[in-house]
């Protein structure tokens, strides 16, 4: 029996990993301990005799209720979506409900940059926090290594005669690193003598932006992972034909590196609720969701009437759309309820009366009580409720309270949500943990049960409505997503238009799409707050992620390799050499 002990437990007593797994419906023989405080779950838990196959058709999640946590358009500071999801899981447990939470793993780049860790805060956090925000079980390192193995094999192939006749000008496969480093955005490789390789321009992305990260999040088993790796395209030959990882004979070795990474990681909340942490694709340029496998493991272990909770990155316009149009399409799981996290400060920001800068304090005026500012920004909340309902999902509004909020402002948010026909609950996950989210948990239970009783769009067998149909061509799919945002249309650069034609001609037109844009606005311009009108979506570039299985349209000035601020969090992080504990890790 493995005891989990950690100096950062705080208010949580030590947990037996086998008992923690049992609370998620996972038998001890499927638990693979990684040290004393984390485990991986062997994928044999998903063998047919381990699931309730007679309930598999009920929305793809057995007898469990499937809840996704999303949000309104966030501020640069975030609105506590992960913290709210953690608090909700703990609140459900206090109500006597089984709750299993699935989350993305924190990336080290943001941890050492501005954002800090992504494992919650206060009484709503993931433990052990140090493992969550740093190496965990090495999954990100394995993804980095497998990605860069393909990069190395591309350049090695060029060096040794280029038998596949790769046109090096078409190579789109970068290298990756889980560190924010703007100096690596554009690099030249192969400098030196002839034996040092072919000189060419290349680039680095951050590891969460790797196509491999999305492949890991969408793969359903080892065979699916192996197939997706082989389908990765890295460029074209001089005849215009696509060159794949399989052509380079790299996919098998990549799969070998990633084999153990396919198993999700078992952690816990501060109050002992089980959490499956797995994969971490970026929410602006990728799917922004944790893995299909983690959700399936949770659903397999959930009792009838239990709750499988997950989170989708950023607002409902981005993370939830990709959750529905990509993740649910792969997993077959359909959500009963979407929790929409809203904060007073975000609504004030969407009034358009304040300028928020990441890394700097909130403007003084936003800290003063101003109900009118809340009303002025409420259109953004209403738009997100419209988006959620457009997918056929029942919304529950979670008002995440910050210390700077005022009572009148909180009451106004609650009134607006109720008048829009949504269930709403005020929650205090940071200061109250599960108890601070008890009302939210009750609202989620009520919404799920109402759907099962035939009230509203949620049902015992929920069916979401995607933003587009699989048979739509790529331009139509992008246009329908843009319309969901409120755009009047889409404008393509000539290069983007030509590539879309190429993708269609070469048989990729049936793939889903991702619109990569700023998360700070419904539009592609981060400064446009509220619900912008009279704008068009500018697509400057399109890329093919054949292994992950989608085409993504890049809008605006997005970077896949963030930079560090003038005073990054890494300056404060250290180790107490007397105790060995990591300090100042947020």
C-alpha cells in the first residue's frame, strides 16, 4: 500500500494512492506509483470487462454525468476556471456525489513566465503542487523528445542525400522546448562545416504547441497513437507530394518514446478528490482540452449518477467549440452541462472602460464598486450563454468571487444570469474550497437531473450540435466558426487561400478546423471587448496537422513560442536547501 506524503499538503491529510484510485473506480492492479504522491493509470483499465458496456451508449459516458467547465472571454489574468473546476469537484464530494476531475497538465513555460502554475489556488488546488507545475511524470519531456526526434531525422535525411527529394522550403515541422524563449522563434540550423548538416531556416515552438501534444490528447489507444504519428506531415517533395513521418521511418521510434506517456496521471485535490491530469495542448492555437483517454478512464470508473468533470481552455468561443467539434467527436462523450465561469472584473473589463496589461496590477478604478460597469460588460456573458446553448448544452453560471468584488456587483451578475434563463451560483473556491462551491455543485446536480427528467436541452442521452458538418468544405467550416464569434465574414491572405485549395485537392477537406486567435476577445483583436460588431475574421495563415486530424487557421499576431517578461516568475523560484522544498512556486 503506497502512502502519498507531501510537504505542500497544507490542509490535506496523507492519501493512500490505492484508495484514491478506488474513489475514481480504478482497481489497485491498474495503479502504477510514480514516487510517493503520484501514479499513472494503466490503460488496461479500459479493457472491455472493466467498463459498464451496457451503458456505453448513454452519451458515451456510461451512467456518469459529464460536465465541462468553460468561461466568458477572460482578462489577461484569467478568471479562475481551473480553480472553479477543482472547487466544484470538491463541492460535489461534500454533497455525497462521486466526482472525478480531468485537467490539463501545467506547462513549465508559463510557470516560469507571467502566469505561474495552473493547478488552482488556495483551498481549491491540485496536490502535489510542485509535481503538477514542474516535471510530474515526465510526459512533457517525452513529448519534447519525440517531437525533436522527428526534427532531427528530417535534417539527417537532408544531410544524407535527401532520398525523398524533400523541398526544404516547404518544411513546417519546428523544434520544441517547454521554456518561453523568444530568441528561438526564428533560427538557422546546420551552421558550420558540411558535416554539420544542411543550413536552413527553422524555428522553435513551446512544447504545448506541438502537434504531438494534441495527438496525445486525442489518441484513443496505442494503435491510434501509432497511426496518428505516421500521418504527421512535415512538408512536401519537389513534385508537391506530402512527406509524412512514416515516409521518414520516424513514427515507430516516436511511438516508443511516447508509449508510457499515453497513461493518464492520478493526482488529488486538496480535499482528496481524484484528479486525472493528462496532456496540455494550448488553448489558443490547439484544442485546449485534457485527453480523451483521461475522460474515458474517468467515465469507466464512475458509478451510475457520478460526475466526470473536465475543463476546456479559455472561453466558450474557443475551448468549448473545440471540445465539441474535436474532442467529443473522437471520444463519443457528450456533456450534460457546461459551467460558465464569470467574474466581476472580467465584466468590468468588457465594459471597454479599462485597459488591462498582463503582469501589471488592475487599474485602480476597477477596484471601486461600479454596478454600471458590470451592466456595460454583461453582453459578453450573454453572448457566451448563447454560444453554449447553440451547442445544445445546458449552461450553469459560476460567479467566481475575488476579494476586490463588491456585494452589489455580485448581485448584479447573478440577476443578469437569472434573467437570461440560466441557473447561477456564487462561489468562493479559493477561500472556501468545496464548501465555497457547495451552491455551485447543487446547481450542477439540479441541471443534470432536470435534463434527465426531460426539462431543457440536456438529457440522459445528451446530443450536442456541432458548429459545422463534416461534409462542409474547409472555408465553410471556418466561416461557421467565425459566425459563432459574431464575425461578418472571413478574409484570407492569398497564401492562405492557396493552401486551403491544396488541402481540399489532396483529400484533407473532411478534417475539422481550429481557428487560432486571441483568447482576450470574441474577435481576432485583443483590444475589442464586450461583443464586437462590424468586423471580419482575418486569416493570415493556414496549417495542416494531419496527425492530430485538423486544419488550423491562424488569425492575427499569435506566437507559438512565448517570451519571458522583464521580471519572470523564474527569478523568484528557489529551493530551501535546508528542507529541499521548492519555494515561491505559484
